[in-house]
């Protein structure tokens, strides 16, 4: 069984972005034909614990989940031109090359799709610096698409599936 983890960096818990990211994990699992176990880490639920000097149980559990995952879907809205501070603070807790065994899928939500390339590129660099193999293409959604994202996500999953299938065959 392939372990999928959805890492949601929205500023509110149980967001539309979270629902979209979970659907993305389901769609990728279906399109690649791998049986999947899906975990969800909602960073907004961890809140101030992310800034504590020592990792609390919730943060430590989230880090352990990331360490054990095969596929990591990193979902963030675009804030001030890039990913959220929640995401940066959490990923700063990982050791160097802490994602070396992970296939990462960036998922960004932007107000204007013309600005989507920047955040997707920033996420790709961040995840690569941590050692992940980053899937192409990343998924970029307009904020307006969050209301009904299923067709966009499914179309993206169909395009992304062949390379992900190959990566999973090598990695898992």
C-alpha cells in the first residue's frame, strides 16, 4: 500500500483547499492504479505549536507522518506572492534532505492564474531542496475554481499519472 500524505497550509482549518487536496490524492491514486492510504496534516490546526521550541505531540506526529510517506501533496494558497508562512515554519523542522525518499506534488491556489507560475516554481524549489522528487506538472488552481475543483483536478491527475506511475515504480 502506498502512503499518501496531504499537507495543507491554508490559514484556516477544514478549508476548501483541504477538501481539494484530499480529492487530488484520491484522483492520483485512482489514475496511477496504486492502492493508497491517505493521511492529512492540516497545519492551521497545529497553529502556535509550530513555533514552539520543542516539537509538541501534534507537530512530532506530523513530522513522523511525513517521514513515513511515499507521496506528499503540498497544498498552499498564494500569500504575498509565495507559499504560506505555516508551510515554511513546518518544513523548517525537517532535517536536510528530509524528503529524500518522497515524491512531492505541489498544489497552489492563486487569485490570478497569470501569477501561478511563480508559486509553483517556489514550491518546486523548496521541495527539491529538501530532497524530494517533484512531480511535473504541479497543480495550480484559481481561487474561483475551489468552489468546484473536481474536473480540473481530475484532468490534471490524468496528465500527471504516467510520470507518477513511473516514479512510484522506482521509489516504492
